[in-house]
């Protein structure tokens, strides 16, 4: 499980959320068998989704982050609920490209720099809220900060990091979000800028054993931070046989009957966790009875 901690400044004008996501990103690598750079990319997107999801108010609310760009990973998707639990998938889990100019995993090279970040918030309304922005860098953290500035007009600092060992296991993973409320004064803004600029990378801090609470205190140093709350989000897929049946029904009666007529078992695999659901020809035929004729 992850370790998420949130703190707020004494005057309530700034808050920080910090997530140690080593266990979550380790599960991503285990399920999707990702190469190092894809572990870093999908891990960053999942950490961001978890932090954003935890800010949602309703118990059944969810957020989906999707990147569609020109890099070799193809589409990346991460979905989080209001408890910060997250699931994710990627079109191409194995991408091998050279390190970047700094000798680090080239996340933007894998993701691509030309494309979009979509943020879909499902808050139980008739239609979900959808924000789409062009990618700023493909490094993901900058793109999430840009989304908040562009689509929600909330000044935001975002940092996301994943350290992958030579054997492809995850050494550390985590990130933080800092957000300012409209009444934050220049002194608060200057203090946060000073704090962030003096900090080492979040993945390095977590690898050394620095706790999310300690990182939050660093981020809000000089602003008398107080604990808001904490949580233990996890990589969690909510797929089920009944949900899979609904997906099959949605493809229509004609297509289902065509599948059933082949007389073979139909296997459907979940993109997020890899679990397989098998349906016999007779089961497919029964599902066709509840499908539309289109």
C-alpha cells in the first residue's frame, strides 16, 4: 500500500499532498511487465492520478488521466477513486530507448512531446467534467501542473518520480502536489518557491527513507503546516464478471450472435489487471438476448 499525507498552512492558503507510491508502482511493473522507462512513465501518471483522485469529494467519484502522444508507449491511462486507489494501463509496456542527456530514463522520449493530456472527472453528474490540454513536455508532472493552471486556474506545483533498479524492480516512487488558494499572498508564494527550489528530487528523498509527512513539512516550511489527513491508497482494479458482461452486451446483438455461432469460448482480458473472464458460446448467446439490435 502507498502512504499519502496531506498538510495545510496555518492560514489555509496553501496545502501539500505527498504520496510514497513504491508499492503501487511495483504492482504496475509486476502486472504489466513494463520496461524501465515505461515503469517510470506509467508510474508517474498513476501517482498523479492517485493524488488528484484523493482530492475528490464524493465516495463514488473518480478521475481518469489519459495521455495520447507521439511516443512509442502509445496511449497511457490511469484511473483513481476518491480514496486514492489507482489502476493503469499502457498500449506498449516494453519500450527500449537511450537515456536522456542527463543520464536518466527518457520519459518524455517514451511518452512523446506532441499530444494531449486529458483529465476526466466523474463526479456523479449527468456528464463528467473533461479537460484536455496540449502536452508541455511529456514528463507528466509539468503537464499536470499545466492542466491545473489552464483548465482550473489553480496555481499548482507538481513533482513525480520513479527510480527503477537494474533488475527492473522499483527502488522508490512518489510525488507531491502543492496548491495555492486565491487568497494566498506573495509572501506565501515566495516561501513555497524557496522551499521547492531547495529540495532534492522526491524519489531520492523517499529512497533515503524520508516520510511523506517530512516532505510535506519541507514543502510548507515557514508556513506552520498542520496535518490535514492521511491515507493508504493501493493499486486496485475493480473489474468483475458482471462488468465484463456489460461490456460485451454493449457491442450489440448482431456481433454477439456472430461470436456465439463460432461455437468457441470467448476470453476477455482486463487491460488494468490482466484477469481473464471466459464465456461459453451459450453464455454469449444469452448475453445477446439483452443487447440492442444495432
